[in-house]
């Protein structure tokens, strides 16, 4: 989509462009699901991130007049969002998670996991106040946002970011640098737990956090165009969306500390998980900020049901 100068001639303030962008987005029938859920919020996010403004900007500043360069930049971004249908985070190379900015591009999924709310609550009450968090695993880390946010929540913890995608780990490394967590957070190439299996001593974690691929084949064939810009490697998980969840469940007990906790996101595939393991006491938290499909399981229950998890995995 090409925007002529005349098309935004007469728009001068931040408020003008937020309103105009929302109208363009609604007219184009865009999908919102990568940080906002409506055209007005999406337009405001675009304006604030492009202009490098804080989220708590006083409303009176919305009437500030923009420079010609700023107007051109905002108009171009609005046009790109409409014409390419790329998620906004890819256009500005930034997404927010747990109140922190993260670099993103099309090598990783756009951060949007409801696990953020659990991190901000330090996984209470499920983790227990007596647990001293010294080591965290972020499996299928992508941009590294979950593990890095956990590193901020638990400042004494070492955090391992694991992913099979070297492209994703390059992005995660950018974010480790951006958040100045060298020496405490490391990104490691690994096909699931493979990199840990070859260590001379099995590491034990108080927290295993994972937002793996969990989109089933039916949803993969029916996703809005915006999702087509994200790496399929980070989305597709077989017919029922549980290809990765099954393996994680079968191995988590091997790496959890005695009082540890597994936190696994399965999104819309949570119904398939419940049906497959009706006897397992999964915990499904409610989220005040929206979202669903995140399962918690204690280390004790991971150990108790590990034979079941392994048998289900091996029988497929």
C-alpha cells in the first residue's frame, strides 16, 4: 500500500495519527493478536514505539505536533502494517513482555505468552515461598523473553535458554545483551533436552518454563495471514498440537529439583491434553490479563506420572 502525502495531509498530532491508523486498520480488516486485540490499541502501540514514547505518557502529550519526518515515518509504518499484514513487532523490531522491551524479527515468534503474568507473580502460590530459585530452564526459548524475564524476577538464578533454532538463539543473544545479563543467562542450541543429556552431571532446575509449538494441524490451516510471517517451526505441533508437550512431560522429572515446578503452555491444545491424561492433576491458572492454556505440574507429580507420560509417548 502506497500512501500519498495528501492522504495524511492535515494530520499533525500524535492523537491524529492514532485515530487515523485505527481507521485504516479497521478498513483493512487486520487481525490483532500479537500484543493488542483491537485497532485502536494497535495504532497507539505503533505510534508510541515509533516515537520512542513511554506507555504512561500523559494524555495531554497526545496533542503534541509531530515533525514532518515523524509524520512520514508513522504514515509509512501504518501503510506497511496494512499492505504486508506483518505483525507490528516485526515492523518496529520490538515487543514488550513483562513490562520490558525485547528485540524481535521474523526469526522468532512475537512474544505474547500469558506466562508473563505468572513470572510477575513469581509463580506463587504454586512454587512455594520456601523454594530458593537458583536455576531456571526456558525450553523452546525463541526470543528468550520468558527466560530473561524470569532472570529479572529471580536475580540469583542462572537461566538456560534452549532452542533447536540457531536463528532464534541469535535473537535471544541480542536480548541477553540488551538486558545486560551476560554470565547469568546463556543461550544453548538443543533439540529439546538433548544438550543437557550429554552433560557429565544432570542439571536440576527449580523452574522449567516452556512455550513450545502447540498449534494443531486444523488451526495451522486456518490461521490469519499475520501468523504466516512467523516461523512455522515455532507453531506447528502435529495433528493434535501435543507433539512437543508429550516429550516435555516425559522428561521434565529428570531435570526438576525436588520441589520444582513445570510450567508448560499448550494454548488451544489444552483440551487434547486434558483428554489424553485425565488422571493427571494439571493446574490451569486463570489470567487477569487474558490468555489461557498454561499448565502447571509439580516435580512430585512429574515423577509420579512419568511412566504414564513415557508410555503415551512411546505408543505413538
